């Protein structure tokens, strides 16, 4: 392994703390790891060695950025809820905690955090979550947009990306329109029939 593979994480960790640069997310990192592993299996020895070093760099960058974010949030004095709440709201930190089964919240709570993280731009709410199948049904809210299909699709993609980060055990997501919710039964109110006393 070259020296560059071992020194890269320190540089990444230092630059990730102020949130000035884009940080990796669990989904993108997973895709890149799969690509590197494919290259490792298909190339000759020299290429395999280079791919192995890149795999190490990707993983170290990911963990280095996560550790830097934790240190940054712990030292930033966020609000009255304390640094622990800030850590649980952060996508990168959450993805690391979930990856190693260290997150203190259950799936429902983390789905709620995911929706909260994008609700201002892309409101959505949970219709139902089936823990056995990993299927989450979501109900789209009124974001005040133009209602164009492309806009709705971007909003759904943003919500799905957040859910994938905070709750990777959700394996599939299905959408229903806000108007699809069941309407309450109409209560019919009529005047009382006349009693014998009033009828006479």
C-alpha cells in the first residue's frame, strides 16, 4: 500500500469539519466500493493492487469525514438539546452509527428524522411501514411548488435519499398522493322526528 493511501484520511478529516466541502454519503460510498471490488476481480495483479489501495482510501475518507464531523458537532455548542441531538440529526454520523448497529433510535424514529431533514422543501409523511418486508409507504405533502411531474420527482428523490441514509433497513418506498388518504364517513344530521306530545 502506498503512503498516499494512509495519509489521505487525515487531510480529508481536517477539511470536513467546517462543512465547507461536500461530504460522502452512505449510498454513494456503497456504490463506489462495489465498483472498486469489481475492478479488483477483473484486473491483473498491478491493477488489483491499485484498486485495493483506492478501496482503502475510499473507506478511510468516509470514516475520517465522519469522525471529523463528530468532533466538529461536539465542539460547536449547538443548542439546548445538547451535542447528542445534533449528532443524531446529522446524515453522515447517522449512517456510520447505523452501519455498525450503534444508533440508539429505532427505525421509526430515524425515518421521522429523515423526513424532518427535508420537510421544509419536500414535505412528506409516513402512511405505513412494514418492518417485515422493509416497505415504506409515503404520502406526499403540499410543498407549494408548481406541481410539475419533474418537480414532484425531484422532491421524491430527495426524500428517498434522506430515508436511505437515516434508515437503510427501508428496502423499498412507495408513494401515494395526499388526496389518497381515506375520507371520514359523512355524518348525516337531521331534525328530530316530532314526538307524540308535539304532534298533537
